[in-house]
C-alpha cells in the first residue's frame, strides 16, 4: 500500500498542532469508522513528521549571543 502524500508546506507549527488535536478528537469519537481512523492516523503521523521538522528548523536558527559576541546553539 502506497503512503498518501500530504502538503503541509503552508501550515505553521501552531496550525499543525491544532490539526493534530482535531485529529485526536475525531479519532476518539464513537462513530469514527475503522477506515476513517486509518486515514486520520496516516494524516497525523505525516503531520507529526512535518511539525517535528519545522521545530528542528526553528531550533537550528535560534542562537544565543554570549557576552563576547559568540554564538551558542540553542538547546
């Protein structure tokens, strides 16, 4: 089975986290079918990968300036 492709490129980290919350809520509903659950799970896992990559990008860009003007990676 081929993995479905999602385009989250215009989504912010906050929007991604909001959508993940919505996905969780939809999956918790009693009337959520098995097929819908699989579809939501697939979207959620792809979205988690995207959000994680965006967070890593932000962390890589953030640096703290030390007293002597040097840069220290954000941790």
